[in-house]
C-alpha cells in the first residue's frame, strides 16, 4: 500500500485521525515515535523555526526542503501545509503542488485566503484552482492524492456558517478530498457541517475545542493542533534561556 492510499484510509476509518503537526525533523520523528499515524507540517511552525512570520514570507524552496527532509525520514504519511500555494498565478501554484507531491507527501493543505490582501479567493476561482490541481496530480501519477481544502471563512467573516457550507460543497465537487475549517468551534455548527458535506471534515484545536472523542461524536474525521505545539516549545525554550541568563546557574537544567 502506498502512503497516499494509507493516508486516504486513515480518513475513512471509524477512528478520528489525530494528526501530529511538525515543523522540523526532530518534531516529526518524535510524533512518529509516540504513535501518531500521520504528520501534517505547520507552515507557521516552519516559518518561526527559521525566524520568519507566517503568511508565505519564507522562500518556497526553503519551505519545501524541510518538508522533504521530514518525508524522507519518517515512515508514516505526511501532509504538507502549503498555505495558498506560494504563487500569484495558478501556473506557479500548480508547479508548487507538483513539486511538493514529488518529495513524497501524501497530501496537501491548500487555503482560499488571499496573502497580499485581506479576504478570500472568489469561490468560482478557488474551485477552478482545485480542479486544475486535481487534474495535474492525476496526470502526473498522483491518483487519490489528498487535497485538504482549507477555508478561512471563520477567520474572516462575521456570519460564516452558510458560506462555509457552500464553499465546502463546491470544493468537494471540484476535486477536494476533505475540508479544513479552522476557527469553527460551535458544536451544533460542527455537526451540521459534517452532516452537510460529503467529505471528511478537519477541525483545528483551539482553547475550549480540544477533545478528540467529543469531536468524533460530532462527525469530525480529522483533528490537528496546528502551531500550538511549536508555540509551546518556543515558549518553554524562551522561559528556560531567560532563567539561565538571570540565574547564571545551570543546575535547574538537571532537575527532573
């Protein structure tokens, strides 16, 4: 079984797919070691680890090299977060998607938010892009490659529910494998969306939205924690190096 097939099966299982978000090789290997069944890269975490802000500020080449390092060293499927595709035109985005597939990932996250300005890509434009991505992947031997279509409606709109459902259905009809709705928190809305959309729904961990078992009951098929773990690690690092500098004493590093 290929990693693409394996990754698809993890979304059709009776169990919710709790995906571990990695930003470098060490984090990826650690997630694999403790038993995570799949890894999703976090663009935020990767950017932070190299001293950049999120939002396609980092050069795509550098981003892709980290993704490749992860895929070449773990045995479990990897999904790459490529934000909005790192391109101003569909030709560049398609090239970046294929290059990402070529390094061995089983899927991607691709979002509908604009990077140079506030707002979302028009629904028909994003549907066309998803269709082009699916066709390009199929034509290059990546059948069933997992396209997790992220919609940022809950981050950018006041009343996002109906727009989310409309976009989710349209994205699935255009070739998306699953739908990622970060910012969605209301249990009733989560359940309505999982019932309305004929594809696995991915939810992002947020304060107050943390329990895999509860989300499974609501019909969610995939749960990710995004940059929350990398942020916690960075905070831990800052706290400890601050303590080193203030105390001028390393003894606490050896405490259990």
